[in-house]
């Protein structure tokens, strides 16, 4: 049996299994082999020498007088015992060393397969345990295989196979076999008795690890990262706080001329990163979170975790951000649902639909104007009358009359007084082109007492009949309409 362990050494050398575990596995495998042949392993000793690399199996039986053997497994006749050791007498214990050949070739091959299986199970358990302790740690690896929904990555440190799903990749990530990739260990599971280690590049923890690697003050504990929110590949907001009054946390994270943050931005495929100072002052915190927009006023409802933010008209689009990214991240960062309202000093008429002029302008004329893409009054007024005549085939007198009616509408609107119960238009209409369904913060209306109202498209009323009556003397068609009114 000398050097029997060498037969299985290839499994031990390539696996992270310690010697005591390996010895225990070998003993269990050979005891199973013994049970299959002899029915029990109670009177057998399996000895593994880890220094020499050999294994011995001894069978122990009690020596009894000839003819008195009642149990072959545990007793041996003295005459048979003499063949093993002539010095044995009745009552002694006979130690008999078994040879590997005694078990047969098939039994040994079965034992080898059992040993391989046990070692693989131990290795999987060890991999699962080690990576479970490393969740949210940074890992660098090489792409070994590119598949449709995921990529297989070989860990540079251990050589184990990790998985990077495409759903955990940043938009713009493109890798080929052999490329080096970085990510954090997001989740460790056992699937089909195999460790499943998932990497992520979209998790906020990945940005945290990148900051720790680039900013020594964070790793040393001088600067603390309070919170991170991300829209991977688009924008991220990081709230930091310094425990040393002499150190500016934002400046330390950005670095001289952006030297520290630029490397992170490149790793994140040009993701826009806003770093702000954390504060316990909620109003100031919300104001900083909406950077770069300048806030005029903030009304807080701490019970509902709601904030109404008021800004000038030119700051609304900055507060909302492209696709609503800025306001969405600010809400996540602060924990408050943020509604944006714009301040407006004057009551204005934005525009009027042409359908509102159906009492003054013939329907076929309105349809002709719509046919050239003019759905509102301002769109018509912005065009030259000659161009309208050319494009619509309307008579010049008709076009001039339409232009006059539309122009009078806006002149009258400027003379109107602001209704006492006017309601402000939400900032949604101002930045509608930039908003998408991703905006979770509700852009609602606010009372006129808090901010000057902004009028929506004007809705005409029956009072317009008075204007028609005034112009009736000049236009016979309008005189008839005035009588109807």
C-alpha cells in the first residue's frame, strides 16, 4: 500500500483542501470499501501517513481455540493465526495488514471515483464559503468566455470561475475574450450544487470601491461615504462627509484638476458623478442634491417625506436633468419625494389652439392651416402671410383676416386680469421634452398664493361674442355671427 496517496495527489495539489480534511476523506472512502467487502468496519484500522504519503489498512481479530470460532468477522482460530504470527496464543489480538489487491480492481476504481466526487464537493463548499465572506469586495479577472446573456470571468487571485451577467454591465461596456474586467461580488449562491458567484458593475458598491481605491482618505476613515445612488452609465450622486475639519471631502474626492475622479469616470464609461457635502440640514441637503440647479425656496413635509421645490423658469430643466435623471437621483439620495415648481412673475398666454377660433374662422380655413402644420395661433402668426397664401391656396384677404383675429386674441389676453383662483402650471410642461417615464418624482400644481401662476393654453369663452359684435360693422360675415351670439 505504500504511496497509495500518490494515486490521488493530483486532486489534492490542485484543490484548496488542507491535510486533515484530505486524511478524513481518504479514511471515509476506504472504510466504505471495507464495508462493501466485509459487511462492517468495526474491527478495521485505516492509517494515513501524511508525511510519507502512504496508507495502511489493518484487520484486528481475537484469537480463539480451534473449533470455537463463532464470528468470522471478529474471531480467528489459533491455527490460522499462527500463519500470520507464530507467537500468537488464544486470547491475543491478531493484527493482519490488508493489501490493495485484496479488494479487487473494480473496488479500487469505485473508491477512486468516490474520492474524486468527495474532493469536488469539498472544493465547491470551500469556494462557496470563501466567496460568501467576500461579498461587495472588488475583483479583477479575465474574460474567459462571452455568451449571449452573460460572461464568464476567471478570478486573477484564485482562478475560480465567476459570472458577469449583461444586466449587471454598464451601458457601453464591450468586452472580448482575454480582456480584463473589474467588478464587485454582488451575490453568491449554490445552483445545482455548484457555487454561482455573480459580479456587478452597476451596483452602487462598485462606485464605492472605486472611490476607496482612488481616495486614500476614504480608506483611512477620514472621509466617510454616506450614500451613493446611480443610474449606471448616465449619472451618479455621492454624499460624503469629512471627520477632519481641515479636509474638504468634495475636493479630496475630486483631486487636483480632477485627477482622482477622472479615472473613475473612465471606468464607468463617462458616467456623470456629482459629489456633494452631506449635512443633517434636510433643506440644505435637498438643495445640494439638486445641483447644478439654483433653488429659490423649499417647503418640507417631514411626515409625508415630501419636498416642494421652487425655482426660476430657467433652472427647472437643470433640476430635472436629462430624462429626469437629476431629480430622480436627488429623491433617492435624500429619501424625500421632490416636486418641482417654477416661479413666474407675469400671467402669460402660452398659446391657443386654432379649434378655439371656430366661432370666428371657418372650419375649412382651420383645416387648411392645420394641413401646413399650424395647429396653434402662434404657429400661424410666426409665418409670413404671403407664405401662408402660397402654401394653403387661401385668398390673401382671408389670410389677413385670420391673422388679425389671432393677433387680437393675444392683445386681449394681455389686458385680462389674473384670476384669483389661478393655479400654477407644473414644471412638467416646461421641460416636457426632457422628461421620460423614468421620472418618479411627481411634478404637481401649487396654489397661486405660493407662486405666481403660469397660464396654460388659453380657453376661449362665450364672452368672445362681445368682440365679434364690435367688429361686426366692418365685416358682414362677423355681423351675422354677432346676431347669432
